[in-house]
């Protein structure tokens, strides 16, 4: 879809203030409309909607964009799904007919796509067949068992079709994409025999690419939006332990290093990530690298270390659910940035950007945004009873 088509859909859809108004109560303030931001726990209206520019921005959490990005964030949907929602809104079904001539001109590509879709469908059906053959798996902990059942963890039998032979007699973790589609499996050995691989994963395919999959995202994405941050752990069992303890905004790397595809997935749902990899030499090295990668992609990162030699699964089993949950809550509270601190950081960034703006009109607009941000900071500081931070010198 071209940019012209996208702009045409946006222009034909109801105005952004009408669509956002369905989710947020907006009040007219000058040329803008203000409301409580739905993307964080907003006690003071910090979401500004600009009808003239057809955009929105939150001066507290920093979320911003047009009507498409708003629908993506609020509904937890993809770009294409947001476009489809706007098409329904404006009733422009003719957009589809305008594309038809181009389809005829690109027949070879469409045929390739058709076979690719067919292969994907066959793979999904085979995955479902293998999933149905799994036997119930014992988690070894009554507090973990319900979560293991929810995620469909099982043990593969000794007799399996040839293509699944490598996964027989293993603990199997079904892997789903962010939409909940079954795309592959991770299989862990049941014994500690060092002569056989600890994990075996489904082969790379059109459905399954380890560098584009975060384990547990289908179960976690809603809670990531609600909590406004994601917890990134190392393995499948770590995700299960975290979800069992109530931290359902947790996802894991599928046995690989953090890649650009993983970061792109995280950025769809949040701008804050807590990195909690295994507390050993390899885990610490991977965590340091992940923190740098995430920071370079404009994500706010907090690194959380567990006791030496532990991971979330082992610590859950060692301490039990109650103590494990209490420990993590205390650690997360210590490391989480307050709403005030986040806004202060954004104001500082704005001041740095201001020095590079030479156009007078753009400088005035940037100053206006900074003044609005300072006004919100003042309100937050009053709420926190820290009047000193209302002064520009703190910035």
C-alpha cells in the first residue's frame, strides 16, 4: 500500500478527535483537546489531541502519533489491522477495487504468495497434530502447573511421525506468534545427559523465525500495555514461572540472542523494558549487550539481577510462589521510574533538541511544547509534594 493510499484512508476516516474520544473523555483547551492518557495510569490529563494536525501526544509517557498508531496502541493490533478498521469506519470499500488491476500485473508474485500461504497453512495443521499428541507434563510444582497447562506444555511420546523424531521423549513448549498462531516448538531434554542437545527447536520457516518471535507475547501483550513495560527473560520455563507469579507482562527470547526483530516487537507494545536474564556469567554478558541494544533503539531499559546462579524458574521453585512474588515486586518498585522522572527526562531531551533548531517558527513550537511539559511537571511535583522540582533549574 502506497503512502498516498494511506493518507487517503486517513482523510476519509472520522477525525482523530472523534476516534480518540471513543476511548478517552476529551476537553477543549484552546486549539487542543486534553484527556487522561490511556497508555499509562494518568491522574492528570496529559494526552493532547491536535485536530489541526490530526495527531496526539502524551506529555507524561511520551506516546504520540496519528490515528493509525493510536488504534494500533489502544487495540493492540498491527498496522494493517488498524488500516482495515479505518476502511470500515469510512466505508470506502472501493479501495479494494482500486488495487485489483495491480494484482493482475503482478500475477507471479501473487501465485508465490498463494503457495506460501498454503505451505504456512499445512505447517500450522501439522503443528496442531503434533500438539494434540503431547502427553500431560508434570511441572513438579503445584503453583506452576496451572500456567503450564495454559501454555500447553507437554511431553512428546516415544512414537512420533518422522519429522518430529528429534523431539520425541522431550518436554515440549508450543511456540505461538503475537497473534496466538502456533508456529513451532521448543523441546527440552528430560535428563541432564550432556551428550544430547539440551534444546531442539523447530526449523526456521516462513512461520517460525527465532529472531522474530518472543515466547509468551500472545499471552503477555495485553498486560504489557496495562503495566507500561515488558519483562524480558531468557527461557521458556522462566516465562512460565513469571506468569505463575502474576508477572504476566513477561516474554522470553527463543533460545537466541536479542535481535532487531525482537526489539521491533517490543516497541509495538511499550517503550520500557526490564531485562532479567540468568544470573551467571553468560547471562550477565547477554544482559549487558541487550541493555545497550535496547537503549540504542530509544527504549528505556532497567536491568534487574537475580541472586547468583539463579533464573526465574529455579528461584520460584527454591523460594516458593509467595516469597518469589514479594521479592520481585520489591525489586521492580525500587528500579521503576516514576511518572515525574520520565517526564523530566523527556523535557531534558527536548531542551537538547531545541539547541539544534534554527527555524524561528519551529523553535516557538518546540518552546510551547516544553512549556506545556513543564506545566504538567509542576502538577506532578505538587502531587508528589516536591515543590523544588517545579523550578527550571532542576531541568
